[in-house]
C-alpha cells in the first residue's frame, strides 16, 4: 500500500516564507497598550492567512482525521464568526446573526466547509469584512469600552482574539503539514 503522507519541508531553517515576503511587522513595538494589542492581533490574523496561502478548495476543506470535522476552511469560517460575534454583536451591539453557526447548525462553520470554490471565496470575503469592521471599531473605541454584559472591556476582547488565533494557528500548522508538508511560522 503506497504511503501518500506528504513529506515534511522547510523553506528556511524555521520558516516557510522568506523574511522579505513576510507581511507581519518586524522591529520595535510602540510601547503603548493599544499599539501592542493591535499589532499582536494583526500578526496572528496574518499568520492564519499565511497558513492557508496557495491552497485550493479541496485542500482547504480537507478534514484532519476521522471523526474530526476540523479543516482550514472550517477554521476560516469559525474565525469569521468569532470576529463577528465579539466585535459586531457583543461590543458594537449590532442586531445581526452569526454567518455560519445557529441553533439549527451548531457546527455549521465546520460542517459547511465543503470543497467548493464559491464557498471558499465567500468565507474569505466574510472573514475580511469582519476584520475590517473590527479594525475600525478598535481604532475608534476606547480600550475600556464595555460590551453587552457591562463587564468585559474591549481590551479583554482583543486579548481573547489574540488567544483565539494563536490556538487555531496551532491547529492550522498541523492541518497544513498534513496537506502538503509545509510547517512552521
């Protein structure tokens, strides 16, 4: 039986993109709370996008291992919904529903992650729209602003989002390695 497992590969000693092409910031971080939080969240978002770079619909929708429904496309859809919930619904108070998850589809972001280019394009568009909303909201709002519960501040949500992306970037590392052997960064 042939072994179809991808070969592990590295572009650099610990990276798969050259430093010149890395879109994440390098250098000194301004030493104020807002700059640090915004930069770390932006870099975690970019890291996720880099982990999905160059993959087609089938690869993005490929599940990890049975019985899991985890895929890069599922993570993309999940992160779009997480952005939407925390920034648009919880903080801004907009009366909108989640895009993929609902009472009738509690795992909709993952279950609906199918190998269809239109589904992939819509997921990227949704994710980018939610990030654009979140970035403007953070830019225009005091970090002490409290969300719907009257207890959770914007700064806590931004820290939570950094954690959310960091955790899912770890999942994305394993998913990407299983797809084509690319690791790291």
